[in-house]
C-alpha cells in the first residue's frame, strides 16, 4: 500500500528490548514516510532491527516515566506532521486501519481518534479483552498526556473519531520480563489506591477481591472455551496482575494493623500491682 504522499502523520514507537516484537510492528509501518522510534536504552537487537528500515529515525532517551517519555517523543524528536500515531512496540497496524486512517480520519480534521485493540497471543486473537480503547491518533497541538498508575493516558481537545478497525496487541517478550514489569507496575497501581482511586475496579482492589473477578471477566471476554489456550492464558495473566496488587494491598493492611496494635500497647497505662507489707 503506497500512501506515503497522502498521510500527514508520523508513527511514534516507544521501545525497550523489543527484539521479539519490533520487526512485526515496523513491517506494518512501511507505508509511512517516517517512523520515529524512541528507545529507552535497549541492549538487545532492537536498534539493529529498527535501523534496517529506511523510513525509521532512531532516537534515544533515558526512561523516567511514560508521561514524560511520550511528551518528549511527540514534541522533541523532530516530528513535523500535524498528526501522530502513537504505538507501543507490541502493536501491529493492519492495512484496513491505514485505509480508514487515509479515507475517513484524515479528511475529517479530527483532533484525535479513539482506537480499540484485538488482544492476541502469538498470532492467536481473542474474541475480546479488558484492554480499554485509547486515543492513539491525535494532533500534536491538541494532545494532553497524563500519568495514570504505571502508564500514560492520552486525551485531546476537540472533536474525536472512533475507529472501527482495531490495532493488534501481541506481546511476545519472555514471561520473565513480563513478570518483572508487573512487579514494578503494581507499586504504582497501589499508589492510586492510596491516593483515592475512584474507579469501580479500585473499590474491588481495596478489598483484595479483584483477582477472581478479573480472571472470570477476562476469560469470558476472551471467548472462554471457544478460544482455547489463548483465552485461558489471558485469564491467568490478568489474575496474576491483580494478585500481585492484592498481595501488596494486604501487606499494607497487615503492617498497619501491627503498627496500631503496638501503639495501643504503648498507650495503655502500666499498673504496678500492690503487695502486702
């Protein structure tokens, strides 16, 4: 598909050790005049693979958090197009999405586009997921980036478009890397709960009952028995995420209870028993 002269948009991809994913992502972006890859210090073959594409511009920046990394990528990497397509390195852009982008989104002069995802494991797509729709296409001049827990949230000022075609999320990094990331993410998610998170899932998380609820919900949305191992894999993944957070919540509660018990003991008056002469 040759649309390079038609689309005033630059794909921006954030990476860190994405050797198992980046080739699939960049293969689906050959239509773009320029793709900016903003890396956080990969030490695998991510850079070697990315530099093999003639439309890729490689940039690096030490990672601090998702909000500032995305803001830097959008505004400080030399992107000159009016629009940005923001992508994680485990996203794939189907040809149908590019057609919708060119034929319906771009002519409408929208401020941003809300995109849903097909969650997939090694090419096995789920029927659905709990992965939320996100603004992933937006004008550089209209986008706002916020930090919510461990990740960023994009929003836009102005009229928005709902894409019918979904992006594909298919992360093939090693399980050990995924678990390590989740351990770090749940520290940030615990902070949301401590600071008064008000979403329905935040209330369930405070009672530490979210793991079985999320596992069942994820399994049913994924397609249940009709999607076989992929649906079961997804349910276990969501259960593990929520279980790690639930353990942190329960640990904090137990520490608080222990501290209160010690304080109560200290505050109780110490009575010396009287003895007979």
